[in-house]
C-alpha cells in the first residue's frame, strides 16, 4: 500500500439489501454457533439472490452466507462483472472478501455492531488480493 491512508467505509441508516439479508438470515442453519448470517446480492440486471450461512459439525466445512448467495447467482449463469452490490448482516470474513473481489462486486453494504450500515468496496475491505 502507498502512503495514503485507507478511507473509512461510509455509514448509512438503512439498506434494502441489508434488510433482505436480515430477512434471509432467519433461514440460516447454525445449530452450533447460533450465529445467523444472511446475504443478498443484486445483479446488474436487477435480479436478487439471497444466501445464508450453513454450518457443519466439521467446522471448516461450513459455508458463509456471502458465498451461498454468490453460488446461487453463478448457478443461474451470472459471472464476475454481473454483480452490482451485496448486503450482509455482518462484516464479511477474509475468505469472503476475496470472493467479493473475485466476482467484481461493485458495492458492499453490511450491518455494523453499532447498528449502522457500512457502504464500501471489496478493494477497501481487502487491499491486497489474489488475481490469477
């Protein structure tokens, strides 16, 4: 990173994608942590796909909500560059930040612990990414 400081993600009062993610989170399968996470991804054509976290007794095999939403879109034929934005009920983990970058999602919105909505980009969340 150069000498410039990273900017703080913008804060907002509400987000339709985060609200959709919160509704979806009620369908999460989290019997071990009881931490329900939801995500809603909007495609550039307006289609929206929701996803939830799905836990497994073998913890590393669990799947994050962001990934399930992206996979649902990919299953329907969407590819990197087709994604406009994603709303998430919490800050994305490091692995999901790479997924957000890989699928070139333009805007990321998530609910902060204080209840506000952060609006940022994958590049702000993960400045050093993997590109093959």
